[in-house]
């Protein structure tokens, strides 16, 4: 799984000492335009602990077909722009943040998110739960449901319009 990341100086270091446990919050972002409510929830939690956020975008690809290469619906620069576009929302809350982009095969998005949370030592994952038909969630499971099963830290699923 390939990964690119950018960060603001000092964004990956936290002050030591005792304090609340939710100091490192991973926020997977599919589209910056859909992330405002989720980022607001994560920012409120982070501001209580003087923590930091990592904005993660998973760049999906389809597996090769008959020896052809992988198909990516977005370029690397388009994928990198998604968490970068969400940074001003985080900065408006006065928080520190870093960004990362990982590549994952379609169907392995939840595993990529859980792996990134583990590698970054996230204390919590806050993600958007998009509305989907109940039958689809029952048969396939939603990405947040899969992340909850695969992750070794708590996952908070934010429903759009849940303010």
C-alpha cells in the first residue's frame, strides 16, 4: 500500500504528560465538501485535549484485469488535494493537523484506514457515515462498520446532519 503524506512543522509531536486519551484523532475524508460536520466533531474532541488531527484520504484502485495496470479514478495530485482542501476547516478551529494519502484496492478501504490508524498510533477514528440502503449495509456492511471491526481504537461514526 503506497502512502504519501505532508505535515505542518510540529504537527506530529504532542506535549508529554498525563491527560485525556483522545489526543491523536484520525479523520478519513472521501470528499472535502462532505467532511465539514465530521471535522467539527473531531475538532471539538481535539480541542478538549490539545490534540491533533490526521486527515486521511484513501485513493482507491481497481485490480488489474488480464495483465493491464491498476485503474485509479483520481490522479495522485487530485487525491492529495482532498485532505489539503479540508485543512482550513481544521485551522479555523485552531488545531494542528497533518495529511496523508494511501492507496488501497476497492473493497480494502476499511483495512487501509485501520492500518493507517494503527501505524499513526491514533487514539480514535472519527468518520462520516453516509446514508445507504439498509439491505446494502446488512449484506455488505458499510465502511465505518468494517473499520469498527478491523481497528484497534474506538471509531466514532458521524451521521450527516447530526449537529
